[in-house]
């Protein structure tokens, strides 16, 4: 009886010890990620077969897990004091760093990332996420960011107005249509360009920070770049093959978009987007119809007056980009944005 009692107590002791040990271990589903951490004696300080939570929380150095065939970084959230992370050239498609609030540098380039969360990383000064598949990225909380490289992603928009400390921006080869760097007055190095880019604003009050050797741009679509000083820009920023111009105000006519979209008459424009041909269908027959088409610089690229008309077919000339069609009749007017692909 005493032996049975002792055996039962011993069994419960070891079961309890096992449960306690499991609770103290970081769950790392990816075998390659786990093996890389176990091989790092600065992290796996007791050289056992698991990463304890205490080991993860105590580590405050640089974690380099590059080119290890990793697909999942689950477990990274336990490293709350982590300073620098390098996880390049893997197969990671999602990376949430919201628990790693001490991070100052992140290098995650050459992955198939479609999701990257750095919204809680307010100490971040360096972010290199080039050659991924990101379509959006929120940097509104990263006011201390100095270096940012997102080359070769699928970003359709990029808001850098909350990153006044940025000195390097590399954002070429995305799906951006606009690039506004008017709040980034400390810029020193700038690379931008892409087939969809049509609206560029570099008027930040300190263009002289960007010298020619650190300026790299290309695009076949933008026709005007807004700058502080046209002479300085033309002398120091050479864009090979570009036929556009620098200006201190690329948009002299269209200054208030809220006014542009006030509809007073109903007009259907189709197809939108278009490759060239456009159809305008008014809500009824008008005896006097005036049609003007403006590009983003406010320049009139088409003008025509029509008598007694309800449907109009026209050809949208000019390069790809955004245009504004203004239709005026005897009863009012409306302006509609159109994208030429």
C-alpha cells in the first residue's frame, strides 16, 4: 500500500514537472527556425533541446536567421527585448513584430511577405523589406525611422508624412501612382520610379540635402516633379531619358480636390479606366455642352464645344495617368477623374 501511494505521488510529481516545463518553453512550429535558434548559444544559453521563455525574454542582441528555409517565425513574439532582426532570403509570407517593441533594425528582404506589422515598433530606425509582395504598409507609428527600402514590392500607396527623420528612401518598382515626400526634409538618398507613378512631390524645403550621386529616378509617365528650386533640381538631379520638367507648383489649377468632385449634373464616363477611347453620356439632351480635359498639372489637353448633344465619343490623347474631365452645360457642370492605362 505504501509502495502504491509512493508510486502515485511520484507519477503526479513528474506529470506536474512536465507540464511546468512545457509551459516554460517557447512554441516554435517551424523546424528550421527552431534549429537555428538552438544552435545559437547566445540564445540557447543552457544548450538543451528547447528555447525557454526566460531565455527568449532575456535575449537583447541581434537575431540572424537568414537563408535557413524558414516559412514561419512563430515564437519571435517571445523575444520582447530583441534589438535587431535579420530574416532575409527565406519563405516567410507573414511577419508580426508587434510584441518586439525594442526592435531598432529589421531586415526581412527577399521573402514572399504579404503582411508585415511594424506598427508597435516605435524605436525602429532601419527597415529593409525589399523584394517582397507587400501591397500596403503602415509606417505611421515609426517616427524615428531613418532608413527605409521597399524596392520591388506591390505597394499601391505609401504615406511617409509621419516619418520626418528619414534620410534614405528607396521605393522604386512598386505600383505607386503618387509619391509625396514634402514632409521628409532630412532626405539624403532617394531612389524612386515605376510604371504607374505620375504624381511626384519633392518640395520639402530642403532639397539641397539630396545630391546627384544619391538621387536615382526613372519613369515614363510623370511629366512634372514639384521641387523647392527648379535650377538646383535641373542641375543636380539628372533623370536619364526623362522629358518632363521640374516646377515649384505642378498643380496650378486643380488645388482643391474636394471642389473637383461636386456634381451639379450627372455624366457617365466609360470605360474607366480606359486605354484611349472614352464615351460620355449625359442625363438628358443639352443644347450647349463644353468638354475640357485636364492632366494632373492642370494643363488643358482637350477642348471641344458641342451643340444639342447627349452622348459624346472622344479619344483621350497623351501618356498614361490620371486626367480630369470637366463637362459644362447650360444647367451646370461636373468634373470626373479618369485613369488612362
